């Protein structure tokens, strides 16, 4: 995340993350990118609008295989 967001440092003001363990190092990201980081409430997908929209587009064009 740091490598991807650092070039956009001025454009990124906030980042909203899930509560997964993969974001345990969120403080380092916030410091490196100089942004605020927020976490979603559990089971509230509406708080992650762009994420859920992207997932829907991916499912539309790449359906699951059985």
C-alpha cells in the first residue's frame, strides 16, 4: 500500500479499510502517506462503497466457476 499510495500522497486524504489482519500495519501506511485511516464496522458493506461496486463489476465479467 505504501508503494502504491506514496506517489499520490497529496491526492489521498483518507483510506477506509476492512478489519482484516492484513491491515495490522496501518499506522506505517498512515505515516508514510500522511493520511487518515478509518476502519469499517463489521458486516457494514455500505461503508465500503467503491469496494462493493468494484466487486460487483468483477463478478459480472468474471463469474465464479463451479
